[in-house]
């Protein structure tokens, strides 16, 4: 008779998966908010639409962490990539003015290491808690042979809601409006293929420290979560034809040069003033070691600005004051100008 084979013999450990779920449950409970009817443990998560919305519009977003994960594997730093995962999605749906309601994650690996996975999900729960959204469900997939040992992949899904009349779509943006930038925490989660190439090329002379942090900590600093301060600012300065916060842009892949045009009406562009916002030692180091010009720098990395707001000139000071009081570092970085031809965003 043939030797019996179990699922565990094939590389899938059901007990490890069950152990991870038990580790996750208390983390998810900390993120619960009104509206959660059923969360982790069921076949599907249930969420009730908040009743104070008159004409609620659902807004959804999905993203991953990209090749930043390769450094997490190499350096054994798994506790912050979950924050990146949340940030990439909730910051995206925030751009439409949406309040994130709940989040789901997908964690895939070749062999499940409970401690590593728990660190990752701990970061996801931390990001959800900081963004006011519930970690309501997810999937852990153990697939032997699909991933190299010690590696995994992540995807995240955020769902939020915005009042139909309050959707931000840039329609109120006018020439003369001011572009405000909110500081990033660092590279966030875009441009890491180039970051890794720079590290590989300069491995023998990497700096010990950047921006007052150990080098690896500076490189792996998680995506800044803008949800709570920006939602509060939107409430204080609602978008109108002649006032309020008129548009938002999350500065991710394509950086300032390619993300700002996504929220501009036709016939308008932005002049960004180089030197109008501070850049960290990390970005100076990356630009110097990569040997790239300002245009490439502002197409590859957020370069110190993680979220952009467009406001009328007469409200620049009040919006800046509101966001500063909420803990953001705010910089006036440019102006909306008439531009029918040429690059929508120009560095001046």
C-alpha cells in the first residue's frame, strides 16, 4: 500500500493557518467601528451603511506594496509593510473625499510562518485603526511552490463612502488656485525598484543614518496616513465653486508630475516651484546616488510630498492653519495656471 499523504505533507499547514487567525482576531477587534455586523471568521464580512449619509456613494480602492517587500524579506522588517498596504488604498479613496469604512487584505506565501504573518497583519490593523476603518476580513493563502522561501505577497482592498454632493472631482479648480503639499514620511511605497538598484550599487558605502534614523528604518518608513486630518479639513473647508478644498491628489506612482494632472480640468496646468518644500536627507541621497535630474526625481518618488490639495488663494492661510493644527506639515508648492498645451505640470 502507498504511504498516506496529508495536506501538510504537500506543504499546506491548516493548523498554522488556524493559529494565525487566532492571532489576528484581537488585532482586528481593535479596529471595529459602528456598522460592522460580522467580521473575521465568516465566509463574508457584513457592514451596514452609516445612516447619517443622505445620498451615500461607495468608493473603493485596491493596491499592493510593490517591490518594497523585497527589502522587507532581506532585512527581516515585516512590521510596517502592512501600514503601507492600508495607506496605499485609503489615501487613494480619500482623494474623492471618501471616509474609509472597512478594509480587507490578501496575504499569499509558499509556506506560512505565523510570526511573520502576524507582524504583517499587525501593521495592517495599526493602519486601519489610525485611518478609522475596520479590518473586517481577508484571506491567507499558503501555496507551496508559488513563492520562494521566506517571501510573500500582499494586496489590500478599501471601501469607503462619500456624500454624493461632496464628491471631489476637481470641477471647481480654477487658474490662480494654490497647490498645497503635505509632507511624506519618506519614500512610502513607490519607486522601490530604483531604491533597491541604488542600494545594490552603493552597498559598500551605505550611510549609517539618514534624517536622524538608522538607514534601514529611514528607507522602510511606512506610508503616511492622511485620512483623519484631511477628512477633518474637508469638513472645515468643504469644496465650493469659489472656496474650500477643491481637489486632492495622492502622490504615488508617477509622483507629482503625473498624479496632479489627474484632478485638473482641461486647459489647466500647475507650476510647481522647486525648493518650495523641504527634502529629507533620504531624497537627497537617492537623487545623488542615482544621478537623476529633477524631472525624473519628481516622476519616480514622492520627493517629500505625499498628498496635494488645491485651494483658492484667499483660503491658503486658513486651510494651512487647520492642517497644521491637525499635525500635518503643509507647504505652498505651486499655482494652477492656464495651460492648453505642453506638460500639465511644470517645474519652475
